[in-house]
């Protein structure tokens, strides 16, 4: 039996959640292995909608360009009722704003998302280990002993932590004995088929309604000849499993011989599971993505929620590995489980309305974008002040500013990008207090940013000439904010600026061994990091 050495984190499952986590860990210098029981990368479009908040995560992880290149905006919907086609705008298309750079849901098949994430992981020196499955594990006080099945025989490795991102039938969740609370309607099934199709216009997401909600839909997949076909089956209907039978089933409803299915890339029968794990962690083992929650397909919520699970967990694992309080890992479930519960309710309501062709269930908007999800009042956001528009735990919005050194325009997201903490001081008194804030030499670094504080010492100096930051962040005077590595506000200080910020940081960082060796005041803007 092959026996490898100790790795920091073993991830089971190389889908979007697992790979996003692997990227976040690898860029922080954490040793990570990612295994997948499949023989190769997933090749279908099971999920196809990326929400605005996930686009922001992708930007930080370095995959946004590939995601933009591989997708498009959603087309309008066309509901076919005999010879009449009723147009319906499912998604409202908005222009980018100062605070929301990616305001629209992006249409891209899952296999292209996986490819972009896998390539980013490879650029960091990682690789997906296919045809390897986690068979069992045993937890010890400081590590987890893992038994893998591989094409070369059994393999044993030890990891400090395990994350099960291995889907709705998660072997990791089952071995932990975690309840998966919810329901599965075995009579409600949808056959999903990715098929090269001719004779059908690509400027619409086509819907052919049927009796009792038994619709057929066809969504064009960008930059290809393929459509994702969705066939809602009758309770006792056997799903067709080959191209001729599937094509005949479609024609029996749409009755348009010009529409031809030419080849099938992927197909699956979907049952609407609505389930939530009772816990997300057991000692050194975590679950994320579909292993922790499964959704109906309505509203494009499942993949996005899983990606943000990973984005929440990654920096916390890295911080604890660097010496931060172990209690930080308890905040993963405390923050993410309520989010998943709320999202499950939203996607379930939308799915139930689709069968009735309820217009409110067909349309998508801000509720699905996940920009307003908050960790306010959670374990890392219970103290501090608030501004006119934001509280601790809220997403840190984007803003348009200028660099103090040369007046060049810069987005705040460019400053936040990179996996570090960011302290933003607005006003001269806040900048002075920021210069006194001590930070651990271990774990994620701190980028010190000052706005409207000329001559103050910092890593980045900015000017709010258009008052974009003032308006979006709701600041009315000296304010010191601590922004977490995942882009959420960890603390807002408007009165006791220094002590409150330091206390918030202490819950998320290793202890301070010694003061920084070089005073910030001697460096001014020598360490300008905005590119």
C-alpha cells in the first residue's frame, strides 16, 4: 500500500466548490491535494448560471476572464403556445455601476466553469487526481488518516483537514453520519440533455408548456451548436436514453420537424432534491457545496452557493493553519448554513411556480444575485458601528477612486484582490489610528489603505474625487473598516477606531509575536500595491 506524507488539506471532489477551495488554499501557500472519483472532468451543463457575487469571487481567484470568454448574457425566453410565441424577459440586463461591476447573471455551461477553475489550479502547481476515491478516514487529534482507492491500488495519506465537496451523495458526509434533512420527489423527474441541435433559433430560451407542468425547454449554450434540453417526465414515464428516442420524445411535444438533434454530449435524469446537512463540520472534516446542500435548478443557486462556501472556508483554514484561534473554523457553519437555508427556500419557491408558468417564478432579479447576502449578527460581526449604508458582515461593495500617487483611476476591488485582509481608513484621524494597528507576521497579510488622508502612511493612498466611496459606503466622517479576505466587512469603527478593529482582527488572525520591524511612517507610499 502506497503511503504518502502529511498534506495540509485533502479535498474530495473536483467540481466548482472543491476547485475554488483548492485555488484559494494553493495561492496562500497551503499544501492541498484534490481527488475525484471520476475518470475525467465533468462534461455536462448540469449548472449553467453564474450570479454577480460569484463573478466577483471568480475575479479574485483569477478565472473571470475565462468565464467571460466562455459564456454570454441569458437570452430572452420564448413560450410556445401552438403557432404563437410569447416573449418573456427572464433576466433583466443592467449596466455596471460603481458598486456592482458584474450586475447580470452569466450563462455558461458547468464544464467550462470546471475547465477554467482546473486550469487556474494547475497554474498554481496543482492538479486534479482523477480515479481516486476516499474510501474511509480516521480522525486523530492533529490529523486525519485517509484510505484511498486508486487505479494503482490502495493509497494511504494523512491530512490536517479534509473537505468533502463530493456532491449530493457525498461519501464524506455519509461517513460522518450527518443527517441530510429535506425531501426528494421521486415522481418529479427532468431529463437533461446537452445536444447539438439545428433548426432552432439561438436568440431564445424556448419553452413548450404541457399538461400538469410537463414542459420541454431548450436553452442555447453559448459559443456552440448545443442546447440544454429539459424534458419534465410523467410520474411513471421511462426516460428515453438514446438520441432517436429522445428526439422522438421532443417531437411528440413540439411538432416541428425542422428542429433536429444531431448528437448528444451529455445527459442525466434530475430529481429535485431539497436538502440541507444538519452540520457542516465534525472536528477536522468539513463538507461544502452539494455535499452540504442540494437545490432545485430554479434560480441558478446551487453552484453559486457552493462556490461561496469554498470562498468562506479557504481563508479560515489557512489562518488556523498559520496559528489563528481554532474557533475561527466554527464560524464556517455558523455563517454558511443559514445562507444555504435561505437560498433553498428561494429556489424551491421558484421551482414550484415554474410548473404553473407563474411569471414571478420565471423572472430572475436581485434575490438571485446573492449580492445582498450578509453575515451580519454572525460570530464575526457582532460588534462595531455601522455607516449609513453598511454593517459589519455585509459584502464590501466596489467603488471608483483615484490613486494618490498619480491620479490614475482604480476600482476598490483591484485593491481588495489577492487573499489578504484590507484595512480602509477614511479620513486623517482614521489613517493615524491605522498606522498604529499591529498585525501578525503569520497568516494573511494586511493591506493598509487610506482615503482622503493626504500625507498619511499606508500601502495604498486613494482619493475619493467623485465621492463614489463616500456615497456607496455611507461614511460621514473618520471611519476605519477591516475587510476580510473573502470580501465581507469584518468590522466598522467610527468611534473607538483602533481598539475595536484590533479586537475584531484578533478573532481572525494569529497572535502578534512582535511589532512590525519597519515603522509604517518611514515608508509612506513606498509599498504602493495597486497595479
